[in-house]
C-alpha cells in the first residue's frame, strides 16, 4: 500500500513537473517573440526617422524654382487636350475653354515658374477652318499654346480608334484577341495617326529654336 502511494505521488509529481516545464517553455517563447517584435519596431522607427531626415535635407537642398533650360531657351510640350480642352457652348456657336487639370499639368506649372514653357496641343475638338484663326489667337495669347487642328475624320481615326483602340490596349498588355475591332480599317487608322504626328512635327518645327527642349507626353 505504501509502495502504491509512493508510486502515485511520483507520477503526480512527474506530471506536474512536465506540465510546469511546458508552461515555462511557452512563457519563454512568448517573451522571446515579444522581444523580437520590439527590436523590429525600433528598427522600423529608426528607418522612418532617417527617411524623414533625408527628405527634409533634399527639400532644403532643392531650389524653390528649378531651371531646366537656359533662360533664352524654352520647353516645348506636345500633348492632347492640354493645357486646355475646348468644346462648343450651349448655343453651338461659342467655344468654351476648359483648363486641363491633373498631376502632369501641375508639374508643368511648377516648371513654368522658372522656365519658358510652350504647349503644342490638339485642343480636343474639331475646329472649322473659318474659326481657327480666332481660336489659335486665344490659345496663343492666354494659354501659351500652339494648336494642332485636326479634321473630324482624322480626329476619329487617330484619337478614338487608333490611340484608344490599338495603342492603349497594347501598352496595357490587353491581348489582341480581346479587342474585336483591332483590325477594322487598321490601315486608315494608322495613316491618320501618322498624319496627326506630322502636324505635331510641323507645329513644333515652327516654334523650335536650337537649345529648346521638346517633351512628348502620352502615346498620342
């Protein structure tokens, strides 16, 4: 009977010891895990502080207005519907001029503080030949823009079909099989694209001077 009690005591004692051992190991593991997390958080905070310091030093080192070209030269920017997009008014006779917005326009506005910037742009609509003189004059004087005028047919083939229907899917990795209209009048679209780019080239050539910087925006 005594032996049995000793045996039971020993088993109970052993069970308690093992159980306490597991608890001790688990507790040590949690403490080590928390310690690792604390070290990692401290490192991240230190990296964040270093990044803020670098940004502040970079900001202070940069001039408020950055000059890209020499004062006697200019930056020529080729774009579509920038810096202004025109459309017919409610009566259909008056052109409404809407300034384009966005990150690209904001960046150019910053450059224009210390650089002479000249836009070469399709204004976003087809303008009758009889009205082009007045539209050109306003774009030139108010928006510092040399317009590229396109007929409605070229506008449709160049912008709406080729640029948006062919180039945009291509540059965004959309398979051709998913675009049923890809090859519809493809030659006509491409010729309109080439024609529009030649008009852009002629417009740039008319204002370009040696030393100017030409920036072509977007795929149009």
